[in-house]
């Protein structure tokens, strides 16, 4: 059988998913189930004086209206998020203001008993015979509100007179830490020939997965066991959160995660409904189901980005980077769910460049908006955008070509491993190779003629070139189990969770190469904590790197066991048994046994399991080029060319990786050009439907040109680095740089994201003095 790793196999799960064979959360129903609807706050900030459910409870078919007071009466806990888990790889740890280790995260009650802290926060739950009836009952619940002043922007939340969300967090400050060497940075700035500074805001966006938030809760009174059916980023992680929230032993919670219709980080933490439904099922003695509508998702899903970065870059007369100052302010929202955008952005704000000194401050701020969570490549697109925009500004300041300025400062492979100024160690990589490929394949010489052709049609054309490095880390523990059946098929159990990444195909390719079985003979088991005991889920580009490593180690253990059993079955010495192409053979003879024959001889014994801990991160990197056209009369932007060159390590399935890079670029383009979670002065969300929140369509994008560099990682047996986030990380900067370059002749120096037609039109008019 030819090697499967490296083959562009079509995903064999797609036929099932595209023909209605998927099993998503809303496809699951249980006998006698009830339905839930949430009573949500109309205010961004308001105290709850009282909740009167009498009118709702008088409705036939309404079984309960549950509140935060009921939750407290049952002795349950807040959801204890771990916003800064130990993912290894030198991730920076943040301290409480003043340097203390005890960080106040906000008490994330599933139903707050005291006050709502963002518009749309659930404060009560109606349970009825049907979803429609539950929604009607929720509308009849009367809440006596005492509205309070609200603040939605992170910088405004830091103002001395800002409304306070938590008494335990003076100044709305959750974490405040500094990294680098302030004295060395000051000295470098003092001798610099050039200093460029700017404030950037990577605005708040939402993941908008195709499948809305949904859950089904059940409770077994005989065993006292809670069961949650819900799509997410990893069943084991969700179980851990529920165990802590309910305060029960782990065997009393089961989480089942079937097919997941998109995630992008949005589903990587427990939603309040996930805790509420099994609890309600226990109280009512019947399963309880919930399905959010699109407006609820837009308003109350965990959101992403919202990082304000103020950068200053010091350069010498030859354009060498001397030092960087950075002030990162992350809007955590109402509760601290995840520090990843702040943590990883702060660690990597110096990018792939030699910047000898840095002084970096990172702050996390509470505000009256939904909590932020990891969102595809969290933290890295935000700071890559800021740094790469600043480098373009520095090129204009110094008169050095934008490509040449980057080349002069990129970290050379000869100095690897390289510790950046914040202490993060890049293990390996040739960061110049991506930029070299852009120069080679990007037809830079022909750009001016293309610019002239656009100008002949009344359009401005610009070019954005970005170099980047990101990091893939994540929860360090992963487990794989392999078991052979009587037909030679292989059951693979892992703790990751697919939400569209093609795990069923790519993992099967790894198994096929190690075990010599056809990929179609591999059956993936995941997403059920009765079957999966350990696993970090899918986030931070960890799936193939960590699960793939565990699969390889487990396959080698299974082959070792197979050799012992084959020696016994064929009455040969262990050292005479060889394994190749899915068969065990005795050296010097024609005797051989395949997996099926060996399993028939030793039923149930061909199984192995491995739990592996991996703390060394990988550093995908590369360079992207974007060419954009702008209509100066309307502000309309077209992306007319996009070339991506990415070092993702060894490519298991080129077709899947290509799709991941395409999708990542589109998500970056969405933020660069149109997406924005907007709130008014009172904290009301203004993007409650897809009429208000724009996302890219197929006809907004060109045909992408993609290249991957063959640079395997030395730190795992597959050599993978991660490709799921590489498209997004540089896309924001590449697109904005292209648009600003297009309008340089009009005097435009910067345009804050998103670059909507009105924002671009306004920037042109402002630059022209009108």
C-alpha cells in the first residue's frame, strides 16, 4: 500500500455530513423531553430587585421558571473557568493588579442572583412542553430592574469615573503585568534614529458557527448522574467544568459531543446553558433541551478579539529594529473566561524579527459586554496586525522598501533556538523562507503595471506583504487508544473533537501508515466521556500535533504487542518477527499473519493505549501577499489577489490543509473588511442579526494561491506544526496594508478596521481635507 501521509485524500466524513447523516445536538431527542428558553437582560448593567414568574407558571404546559436563587438554594457553584491554563511553551502568566497571584475572575453564575452585567445575559430559565411555549413563558417573566451605568470599551472601563462591574476589581482591572526589560528598551529608544508609534484596535468579532448553540440535559435519579449532550471543543474539558460547577464526583457527569457545526474557539468553554439543562432535568425529572436562535448566538456567544495595542518601534539609521514598547489592553467582557488573546499576543508581539529589547504591558479589563474567548489564532492576528502595520509606517518614515525592511530584521535560522525579548523561545524555523517565496512567486516586478491597469479603470491598487510567526500549544495531555477487530478494522479513540477539520480522514491516514491498514478501515471514536477518559479537545492548533503524536506512540505499542503475539502464534523467537505493510512475518520463512488473523487467534488482546504529555510548542510561520483594488468614489474594496506561503510543518493531507488556509484567510478578511460587534452608548448590541453583522461571501474572495514549505518540526514524530490558524494570523495585516498602500497617493496613512466602504470613503475624504 502506498504511503497515505501526504496524500490529498477527500474527507470520507463529508458524504455522511452532506447527505443528512450527521448527528448534531439538535438531532438528539430523549423520551419525555421538555424545552427551555432564557429570560435575558434588556440592560447592559442592572441590579435584579426581584423576579416574578407567576404569570408564566400559570400557563398550561409550563413546568418551571428557575432563577439564580434556585441555583444557590441547591448549593451549586459558579462556572470556574481556567483562563490561563498551563499549555506549556513559555506562555506568559498574568498577575492581579499590584502583582498578586490571586486574580479575581468574576463569579460566572449560570443565572446571576444579583445583577446582569451585559445585555442579553440570562437571568432566568423557563421550562415548558415545547420550545415555542417556553419562549412565550420567558416573555411573561417580570423582572424588576434597577438600571446601572454601563461601559463597553476597555479603555473607557479603565477611566477613574467608569462604572464598576465588580467590587473586587477596582478600576475594572482583572490582570496587569509587564514583561521584557524596561531599562534596555529606554536606552534603545534614546539612541534611535527613528521612532514610529501608533494605536491599533483589533475590534470585537464573533465566531458565528453554522450550527447555533444547543444542548440537551438529562439526569438519572437512580444513579444521581448528570448527562449533557452538546457540541463543543472537547468533551473531557467540558466534563471537568461541570464536575466543578455541580460539586460532584467525576463519575456523576457524562458529556456527549457528536458532530459539531463549526467552532473557531467560540465553543471551547462551557456556556451557561450547558450547566443549566442537566440541573433542570434533575429538578424536574425529565430531560430538558435548548436551541438558541441566531440572534441569541450573535448577542450571547462568547466573542473574540477586542484587543487595543499601542506600539512604538525604535530603529537605527539603517532600519535595524532596536526595541519595541507595547501596551496591550484586552476587553475580557463581563467575566474572565480566557486570557489567551492577551497572553499569546503579549508573548509574540515582537513577531519573527530580531528586536533585542522590549517593554510590554498586558492588561485584562472587565466591561459590560459578553466574555471574550479564544477565537481562531487568538492573540496572534491582533498583534501581527499591529506590528505589520507599524512596519509599513516605519518603511514610509525611513524610505526603505517594505520588503527590504522586513528582510533586514527577520530572525536568521542560524541563531535558532531564539529567545524573543519577552522570553518565548522559538525552537526552529527559517522565517526568511516565506518572504523569499513571496519575492519569487509574487511577481513583485509586475505590480506597477497592474497598478497602472487598475488606475486606467478609475481604481486604486495596493499591495500588502506580511511576515509572521505564531505558536501552537494548548492543553498538554492527550490520549490515544487503538483496538483491532476480527476483520482487521481499527477503532481509534482520541480526546480531540472535530468541528469540521477532517479528523476522521487525517487521523486514519496516520494510522494507515503506521499499521499498514487502509484508511477506510479506521473508525474514529471521540466526544463521549464514557469512552474518552483523557483529552485536551481541539484548540490552539493542537489536534494533529498532539493527538497525532499519541496515535503514533500508541501504534508503536500495538505493533510491539502484535509482535509478541505473532511470535507465540507462529512458534518463533520474538527477535525473528518483522512487521511491514500490515503483516507480521517470520524472518527467512514465508509464514505471515495480518491483523485480522492475529486478532482471531487472540480475541480482544490486540489493543493498546498511550497517554502523552507534550509541553513544547511549535511555531508555524510564513508570509502572505495581498493585492487590493479600491474605488475612491465609493470606498468599495476588492481583494483581487492573495498569495499565502506557510510553514505548517509536515503536511498530513494537503487538501485539508489547503482548505484550512483558505478558510482562515476568509475569517481574517471578514474582520479586516466588515465584521464588528457594535454596541451603543448604553451597551446595547447593534448586531443582532445577519442584516446587521456582515460576513464574507464566496464572491467577495479571489481564487487563493497557496504554498506550503516542507519544514518538519523536530519535536514530534510526525513533524507537524499546525495549519488550522495560519491563514488567519497574517490576513488582517496583509489586507489592511494593501488597502492603505492603494490609497497612499491620496494621503491616507491608516484606516481602523473594519475597512467598510464608508470607513474607506471617509478616510479618503479626511485625507483630502474635506
